[in-house]
C-alpha cells in the first residue's frame, strides 16, 4: 500500500468534500456505500454532509447502521435531521438510537418541525447561562462548554428558559467576579418563532445586526438559535432536487491541483478497508 497515495486521497476529501460528493453521487450506489464504509468516520461525515439529503438517506439504507450513525454523529444536527426526513421511519429510529445522547435529543427536537420551518434548521445545542448566576459562576460554566468557548458568547435565560439577553466571554473576563450576570449581559429578548417559514425568516431585520437569531416556541421559551448559514442551507434544501446535468462538471480545475486524486478515491480507500491500514476515528 502506498501511504503517500492514501494521504493524498484523504487530503483531497478533507479539502474538497463538495467536489468529492459531486463525483461520488454519479457512481453506483452500492460502490459509494462500500467506499464510505472504508473511510474514517470524520472523513465520511465531511463528504456525506455535502451530498443532497435525499441521496444521503438512500446511502444510509445501504450502509451498516453503526457506520451510518458513526458518520451522522460527526455532522451538524440540522443536516442529520434533514437526512432522516428522507429515511423510512424504522431506519430513522434505529439511527437515532445509535447517536450520542446530545445529538439524539437535538435531532428529535428538529424533527418535530416541518422541513420548511425555522425549527428544523436551528442549532438546539446553544450555550446558556441562568440569569441568577454571577460572573465567576458564568465563567466556570463556559470553561466547561466547548461550544460556548468556540462561539464566544452565551444566551442568558431565567429558570423558565425565557430569553433575557446575551453575554460574551470577553465581557465576563473584564467584569468583577461577584458582579451579577444581568449587569454584564447585553439585554434583549428579540427572537424568531420556531414555526416561522424559512422564506419569511430571510426578511427578518435582525440579520442586519447579527449572524444568528435566538429561536423560541409559542410560549417564548428558548429552543436554540438559527444561524444565517443554516437558514441558507434550509432554503437551498427545500428548493433542491437531485438533478445533475450531464454537462455539469463541479470539479473542473481540481485535477490541476490534485492530479489523479479523484481516480484513486475508490481504489486506494477501498484498499484501506481490505488491508485495515487505518483505524476509523
């Protein structure tokens, strides 16, 4: 086995998952399933997330459930929910049961909403802080929440999960440890209903000020946030069908950089599966 070729193929998948997905969608379904089964889950998830959800659902019906769930567990829950909407109910339930607890609960919540509603595309795992805590307690909570560290802020809610405001990590670091979180946060409870159609959500004036909007239910309880990126994904999804023009070539120019990478995607990584050269992660 040529390790250099393996590394080249995996590098292509990591840097150009969209081009790889477009190429694989043109191949026989059984071969694609076998190919994805040979990938480490993190790489398979990159490619699967770029495929159309209805195509991914068909693949999940062929893949071993543990393999499919392993890749889904590495993806955004909004995409997982979009794929499961196209799976038969028995398979959806089986895959849900195999997901980690946090992903399973978030996906179930999204599946409660119709595909063209805000709730189907929100991020349900939004970091929150109670309005009763102080700055020191807030910092302790954030340091144990990787998502809060990644995005740099948390939403502040009361014990009824009603939105009161938001606070950034920078603001907490600047404030006295014993200061109330409500004295440091940016006050505001503007949100969007989870039942709002995506086509209406695109016109929300809050997008002019921020790239994510809190999502609430009918009782004004916080459910998550809708990122503008996910709004666009949702709009694209409800308008997209699996139609590929024979003349369309989404990978034009890729060979200039990667040479024969695409031609060895199947052969090289299928060799990984047969030879056990790499362990899934």
